[in-house]
C-alpha cells in the first residue's frame, strides 16, 4: 500500500513499485466488507478439501451472529472476565467479529507449507479448519462449538491463550462500557489500531491480535470511532484517504500513476481491495496480476516447490517488470 501511495505522491523519488497484497481501495460506503466476506468464504469453499466447506462456514457465522450468551457458553466460548448477561447483544457482536477476523485471516495465510507468519500453522491450514467444521450440523450449539475450535486452532496455536479477550474488540461497546485504555500489552496491536483509528478505519485488528476484519455497517463504524476517541483521543477520518490518494479507478487512469505492479493472491481476501484497479496508467505501466492459489504476498516469500503455478508467474512478472523499469531487459 505504501509503495503504491509513494509512487502516487512522490513519483520523482522512485522508478517503480511492486505493491503486493495492497488493498488501496478499501473504504466505507462501498460494500467492500461484503466482497471481503465472500472472498474468504470462497477460499474455504475452493481450497478446504471438503465439499461445501465455505457454505458450512458461512452458516456457522450466521448462526453465531444470531446466538445468545447461553449458546456461546454451552459451546465453550470463554471470554476474559466472563459473561455479562446484561450485555448479550454486545458480547455476541464481539465474538462474531472476533471469529470472522480469525477465519478470514486464516484464509489469508493459507500457505502450502508450515508457516508462523501470523500464528504457528501447518501446511494448508484451511483444509484442517474444514475438517474441524465438518459434521457439525446437529444443533446450533454444536455448530458454534466447531467454529470455536477453528478459531482456537488459529489464535491459540501455542496453547498459551487462557481466554478470548472479546472486550478488546473495537465493536460491541456502548458509551457506558467503553474502555479507558488498551487492554493489550502488544505494541503491534496498539500501534496498528491507532493507525486504524487515524487512517485505516476499515482494517482494525481483532482476534487477540491475530486477525483483521472490516466493520460491516455504519453502526460498527460508529462504535469503532467511539472507541478510538476513548482509547487514543483521536477522531477517524474515513473519507480523507480516498480524497488524498484517490479511488482504485484513478490508479489506472492515464494521468494517475506510472510503473506500479499490483500483485494479489486469490486465497487472500484482501485482494478485493484492488479489484477496481485495471491495467493502464501512464503508457500502460500500471498492471494488476491476480495469482490463483496464492496466499497473502506469497510471491514475496522464498520460492517453494509447493507454490501454485501462478505464484511462480507472479515472481517472474515482478522480475521482468523491474528489469524493464531499469532498462535491463
């Protein structure tokens, strides 16, 4: 993202930029969360190794969003600080957001080899998650229990997490219940959410620091704004960035940008953040390539025999493009 924006604002300071996994067009009021949701469901559906895994996940998330505290408790959900029966709607919203952040981030890092980038995970973790989800349609509580196991598989790979810090979610707080300070001691969590509060409202960190998930409606955006004011004494400016940097279609216009290669990977749901970017720009030098079967910026990782063919193609394209920029080809 920064590479693309740097080329846009300071084209005289660089020759070109490779922007991998860069959702530069991800703003409120654009139905982008729906696209993001559909994208990570598609990853489970297409790469889960079990028939209709994505459909099962979609069903589980819908069941959770309409559940009760008693359902969550019966399924084994353990919030840090316990359940507040007077706060049912908020706790259900927080766990739904937490779970969605976890499973969407699991889709993002579905590498074909063991990786500890976000959490210690085996190869093809989405397939393992789908095994946990399968056969869980006996009752709503059973479905929630299976979804919880998927969430814990992702956020608690070290087995060190004693409970789920639902209260640190930036959604699901009334004015009287807002925290006065961040609960996490992880500087990355705090600093990223400060950035979300000031610039990237659609990308708050979630799931005990292991996930990211965009707010889905004005209510959640307002809840996040209220939390930002309480936690950091800042007010989000959700429409400043599209004004300052432009929407995706501008990057492809003939006068918008030059020498940027956007590389996205199909398993990573954040790829929808460049779906409005088409090949174009000055002299046709803005290109978007979507690598089928790749996970989040897998093209920037070391080459592996398990990489999808398109991931290899993405690296080859990046190399040839840089050579062209430097007049080496």
